[in-house]
C-alpha cells in the first residue's frame, strides 16, 4: 500500500502536481518513482483513489487525469 499527498500547491495549466509526502509505504507492488509518478511493479488489481480540493481563478476550469504509460 502506498499513500501519498501534497497540500497547498500552486500549479500551472496543463502541468503535473508532485506528491510531496509519503504517509504509508509497505509492500513491494508500488513505489513513488518520481515526484508525480507512482509505479506499479506487480500485476494485479489496484484500487486508486484521489481526493482533491481546488480553488481556481475566476474563469479557470479544473480537471484531473490518471495516466498509464503517458496515455490518459
């Protein structure tokens, strides 16, 4: 199980946001391999959850995408 989070980030449009904190890291099936990348090292069924809160500028749209090998 890997649990990561970031808080109070300002990010530019079309950019990734880094995971600054690792809360739980146990097992060997997943690893935080870069600031914005979690690598799954074993075949299996994974539960991926994301909670977020955004405060956009006046007319800014907020969206979130999960990527697999660079593909949304």
